[in-house]
């Protein structure tokens, strides 16, 4: 899920890459837009579809990229402009099962990868650290772009995916054409995590503290407990989304990856300063601690019913985005924005691409 510090303040941005240089609307589901206008390139209007219109992707693909063998879905023309859609926790690529065909029909080549520890994405080495610190996950995206021969892409994400996309955009802007980020600037500030939040805010993050215990780790390693915990989070994070059993089970299959418990637990323990990262990522984390701005064109989305957002006006993180920018509020939408509001999300992508 998103970073707990967004309850009180915007937090740092992320990074990750191979040996790459460091470089400095309408039909939006009730979205309210502010910011830069589009310079002469009207965006296509995305047709409205009901959430759940699609239930599956075409056959998945695999590619070796960095330390992983990454499983991903792909849609759209092979030579179209590229959009990479990044999911969060406890979700998977099915968060984009309606978004992907909408963008494909608009002419985009859409790549939707399983994050490390999810679905068919596996580590190449059995001895690799099952690390999920923010820079490691961001490096996976750069490695994926390199493996697929993609120089630049629009990055779009929510939760872990929004953090990861922002990390890449901040530190490798030459690889990012535009950004769509649900919840704004989500990069983790580990030092700030030491400070307590108001009790109500801390209550919302109950699972984060559960994972900090051996009891929580054991629950993640136990299939039924893992399944039930994830479903509870879905219900709490999206209070008006009446998903059915089949929708949840399609995603829950991604939690059967043998690395899933270790990756998830490490992510949350690392954020709280309770687990070490790997030294090879230290320089990236040091850069992130300085909170580098995002200079690429960006649309930020705040779901009005997301319990992890302290407000939806975007003012808490506006200063981190220094390029062309729009902010939108998704009325009646909870945490899993692309799955709950696929038309609004897809529209944000094509609009960001034209900022």
C-alpha cells in the first residue's frame, strides 16, 4: 500500500536502474483537473467501460531482466508508444485488465508486469535476497525496459506501482515520457517513519505492524491467512467497490508465488527501518532521501475514498512535481483506482502523454 507518511506530509521519491545516467478532463469519472494545459495535441477521448468488463489478458510473456525472470501481459500495437502499468499490494496485473485494452485501442503498446514476488515473476538466483526496498523494485522497471528494447515509456501506477514509477521518473527522467501517479509523490522516507502518526492514522496501517512481527510473517506464509488478509485489505481500502469472488480470486492466484511472503514482509519492514536493504542500492536510497523533484509531465490522481490519503487536493505533494502537471480527484473511488475507475485512469494516461 502507499506510504504511511502521506497522512501528514509528502515523502521522498524513488530510483532504480541498470547502468543508466542520472538525469535531473473530461471523461475522468468526476475528476477535477488543475494545472498546465495541453499544447496543441488534443488527447483522444477514452470510451467509458464498466469496471469488470474484461476478466483476462492474452497469454502472458516472460523475459529475463536484471535479477528477475519477469512475467508480463502485453496489449496493443508492437510499435505504438509504450505505457508501463505497475500494480500495488495486495493486487496484481488484473488491476489493469480493463485499462490495458482501452489504451491499446488508443494506439498504445501496454506492458503490465508482475512485480517481484508476484505471479510468474521469479528471481533468477535461488540465493538472491528477497528484497523489496523501493530502489530495488524501481531497478526492475529499468531492467524490463532494457530487456524489451524500450528507451522511453509512460509510467502509470498506484500503491507500490506509484512509488516505483515516481522513483524512475525522478532519477531517470530520460526514460520516462510522462507519469500517472495515484496518491502523488510516494517515495519512502525511512528516517521519517520513526515518528508516530495520530492514532487514527496508525490504525489504518494495522497490517504494516502485523508484518513487523513473526506472527504476521507466519500468516503471510500460510495460504488461508494470506488470502483472507488480502481480501480484508481490499474491502477496507475500497469501501464502495463491490467486487465478486471471481475478481478477487483471479488476483489471489498471484500470491501463490513462493517468494511472495518474503518480498511483502521485507517491503514493509524495510519501510519502518526494521529490515536492512542491500548495500548495492545505498547510493540510490541516498539520492531518494534528498527528495528529488519529478520533472516529467505528470497527472496525479487522488481517489476520494482512499483511506490512506489524508486529503485529495494534492497540495501536500504539489511542490515535488516541477514539470507540466495536472491533479485530479476520482469521486467515489477507493484505493485500487485503475480497477475501480478504468476509464478515468486510462484518460489520465493519454492526457499525461500530451502535457
